[in-house]
């Protein structure tokens, strides 16, 4: 999924291929993989990564989205990512795709969809994916499998769907995150993307989800709905680390301590609501009322290596980490979170829909507690707030929209991440606010946009010297976004965007940090992509993409910064017919120039990830 959302300059991936998880940054704030929605519901996706095999599309909403989707499990506020799953279409599909990824990772995907019954009311869609082989990390191996089944029913007044998926991944030598030693004067150069910095670290991921949605039209103007789901996720990982004075020095030397860190989570979520369309005195209304709840129980198991079992290594020439032994137990429940909300919104439109006004309120309740060894829950906090939204869209011309909005939301408090000295500490919920103004023009098959925004949220930092995670003041991200996408000329499709940030710390308890640049947020990001149908070569298209990120502050004192980087990808696809069946052949190379660079892997925890090396991707798709 990371390869889909990174096409826009205000979205960046904070981890690289082969890591523990896919995490993102939207408008300068973290969006974790566990905060991705599934058909509009939180808590149902993997906390590690989601394959695109059963995705119909991926939606990205910028800024706090608590009014639309409720409160995310980990408190992401930069934006929302929502996965819409595939459904059976009116035309039957039986599609087999074979894949190859360098170094030697081979796979296959089967996609089968059928509609049946009177008026094709029933639909069934299956997607299965399996791959196994050598990754492009030294001595890396991976085995991955997923299966997804979607059942749906539709009539003139009723729509019902059920989604179920399960996946498992086993990776030897997964891509590690690591930090730098305090008080160094320069950062070591990024190693090759082929290096396994923590050599010998393995990872197992398991996920399963069951979800359903029901919509019923009471009349042509009123629709009611209900949705719910359950997700179980677990991971077992070797957890080597090199923190504070054992982290990387200027020459890339590290002292690695080993551990096991296993985690498990169970999530139950549900939503009910209604939407109504009506007209009063020539003014159109679209009113919606909804209520949602997400309950999540998290557990963990942590076992450190014996004292003194520390391995001296180097990121350019890593040696195997200490291999853990002992009794590996199932994760024990450690925390429980309940997120509840009720929302009411109304969008009114008039003047032939040239003016639209939206207003709404969401009552939010955030409850969290720690679970003791005896299973008793000790409340950590219970907070509530009313979060407003206000927006206006004016269309002075049929193809021009001018808009502005204000959103505010209560967000689940941060939790001190694994690797910090106060791991597991839960902080109270906080409010975030966004202001945005923009213009969009849809003309001559090209959509262009300009927007400015400001997002304020309490700031969290990890002190490099003490390794303690804490809250400190407010982070204010201001930005300017420019974008253009469409068919610039016949057979030539372009996508370009740029985002300029001013992200600073405000009202910091430490006066020396006041006004400093926020860690992990670059000053500039650029994207440019093109897709061209080659003249005279029917069915052949070529494409290119360039992604640029400027230097990124690494520490709160702004003494160190991760260097800027540019990644170039090239690709081609060829559509043809073989024995009367459509065939699509695709090839792409990511990181064509094999650049070595650091990715800022968190705005909350000062760690980084070495980007993936040049990677070749091949696929052959057959419609049977």
C-alpha cells in the first residue's frame, strides 16, 4: 500500500520495504499502519502492512478526520487512509498474476469474481496471494500468504456485504530501525539498502479480520446503515536494539542488545447511522447521524538477553546478533482502550449547488486502562470532548471550487513506544486543530489545486540523552500544497505535486526548544510522475516517477538533520492478447540509481531506516 499513497507530495512513507511495518507521514504527522481504515472502520487492518491484492482503491484524507471516521486507535492526526475492498463486478473475472521481485522473490495471485442469482443480486470475490524466496536484503528470506473473500448482496433498497481476510508473513532478516548516539556532530552515511543491520533478526506476522456492512433505504431520501467487525493481529519478532550510548556513532559502530518482543491485539468495532436528503425553502440538505465504538485490547511479551550479551557491530559490515533462547510465552494483555463517538453533520447547498456549507459536531469519549497481572483493569484516564467541523465550498465558475474548513478532534493519547526507557506509559488524550483554505480547478482534463493549512497538536519527544518519552508543548505544522494531475496531452498523463512546510515547536516547557523545527518534518517535498502510451506501439506504455524530500531535522535541538534524498523509478507495461485472452506484462525498477539514504522513521521516536536498494519488479497478468 505504501507504493500507492507515496504518489502525493504531502504523503511520505517512514519505513522501507522489508521492515517491521508500513508507517506514513501526512502533512508532517505520523499515521501508523494500525490507523488505516477498512471500508470506513478503524481497528480492522494489520498493524504491520496490508497487501493491495484485495483493494479496490485507497483513499487519503488530509488533516484530522475524526468527524468522518472517528478516533483512530493510535491517535494519528495528520490524515486518514482508508482501504476499500474489491467486490464482484457485473462481468465475471478470473485473473492469474505471476510476480517476481529481486533478489529472488517469486509469487502468484488469483482473483476470481462472479455475480449470480436473480438480477445478479449476489456477488462473490476471492483474492489469494502467495510469495516465497530471497529478498533484496543480505541473507533475507520471506514467505507471505493472504486470502480474502468478499460476499455481497444488492437489491433496489438493500445492500449487504461481508469481508474476511487472513494473512501470514515470515521474514528472515527484516529491515531494522535504529538511532544515533547522543552528542555526535555528524550522522554516519546511510548503508547500502542490501545490508541487514541487525543480522539474524526474524519476524512473524499474523492477521485475520471479519467485517460486515448493511445499508437499507427507508425511502428515496433516507438511508440507514450498520457496520461492524473483529480483528486479531499478532507479531513475533527478534528485537535487537542499540539505544542511547550504544547507538550508532559517526563511523557507524553500534553495540547491539538482543531481546524478544511479541505483541497481540484484539479489536471490535461497530458503527450505526442514518443519512437523509431533503429540501427546505429552496435549500438542499444532506444530514447524517452516526455513532461508533472501537474496543481494543493489547498485549505483549518481552524478554531481554542475559546481561553482558551485547554484540559489537557496524552498520556497513554487520555481524550476527545474539540469538535468543529460553521460554517464549504468549503475549499477556497489558492495556484496554475504548473509543466512543456520536456525530451529527449537515451540508446545505443553494444557488444551483454553487455554494455549499457544512457544519457538524462529534461527541467523543476516550477511555484507557492498564491490565494487571491478575486481569484487573486500572483506569488510566476517561476524557470526553465535543469536536466541531465547519466548511464552505464556493464555485464561482463551473470548473473552479474555492474552499475553506476548520476541524478539531479529540485524539487518543500517545503511548511511549518500544525502545524508550518508559515503554508503555500512556499519556492523556489531546485535541488537535486544522485550518485550511484552497482552490481547485478542473479544466481541460487536468485538475490543479492550491491549498494552505495549519495543524496544531501537543508535541511528543524522546530525549536522546535519557531515552525518556514525554510530551512537550505544541507542534504547529503550516504548509502550502500545489498539485496537478490529468492528461496534459494526448496519450500523456502527468501527476505533479509539491508541499512546503513550516513545522515548529510552540509553548515548549524547555525554553531552548521554543521555535525549533519539529523533528521528522522536511521543509520541502516534491513528486513528479508521467505515464505515456508509446505512439506506433499499440498496448505499450512507459512511466517514470521522481520523489524528493529535503533535509529532515533529526533531533529537537536541530543540531542534526537527515540529508535530502531523491528516488527515481522507471516502468513499462504491455497489453496484448494471447490465444484470445487479455494479457498484461509489467516491469518496473524502483530506486533506479541505487541511492543510499536515511528515512526518518518517526516524528515521535528518533529512529531512522535505511532505504531499500534498487529493486526489480516483474509481473504477468492473464485474464482466463
